C-alpha cells in the first residue's frame, strides 16, 4: 500500500481485503491497521494469511476513511493467480485428410495436471471449450471453415493454465474439377 497524499488523518487507516466470489458476492479475507505516520509515497506492507485454492482470484483492497472529511478508497482491484499449472508448449495444428484438423502439444510435467482442455472458435467468435482429453494430440473434424484453436492444462480441482497461443487452420481446401475434352 502506498500513501498518495489524499488522506488527512494522523490516526491511521483500516485496510480490508475482500475476495470477489465467482458465484457472486464478496468475502472478507481480513483487515489490518496502517499507522497514521505513513508519509507521502511511503510504502507499507500488509500481511494477511488466507487459505486460497489454486486459480485466479479477484481481490479488492478497501481503505476505510477514518474521518468524515476523508473519502474511502476506490479502484483497488488486484488479480491474484495461485498455483496454476504451466501452459502447454509446442502447440501446433494443421490440416489432416479431408476436413480434419490434427492438433498436438508437449505434455506438461506438473504433478497436479490431470489433462488438457481444447478450445475452438470460427471467425470472430470467442474460443469455447470443445473437449477434455488426457492425450497430447487430437484429430478434430469441425467441418469446412477457418478455425482457431488453443489448449490449456487442467489441474486437480479444475484450475486451468493460461491458454496456448492460438493456431489457425483452414479446412475449406480447394476443389479441383476434372477437365473433360471432347
């Protein structure tokens, strides 16, 4: 926490750390008192213990105004990533026979990884999960079109790694008609 000189209290302030829950609502993780002797641009470290599962958590630090003429803080959102598996490496994709797509990647060597989630989209659509696999290669038959793919490693409990860089595969192919001369 850093004092930006907006508070006027010499008595100190209370800082609360809240977790934004994915299912809605918030949960208070803890609070701490910051001394009023904190000078302009001086940093103060708060330590709070919190049993947190692996995943991405959105936290909000709320500074409570100690005096009526001070304003409470805003825009103190923190994104915390805990214990995610690494992203699969060497992800590639290409056209196989027909309109099939062959995808492959290097296995993630992490003790909690239980498999991989494959994402697909066409055009400007957002990537959507299409399947879960324990293999490191996959033959997909999406039909004709231009498709984008990405893969994420999945750990026990469902925490996902960041997705790979997308690969684009065009399954439309070219059709050659025979020329018949008479």
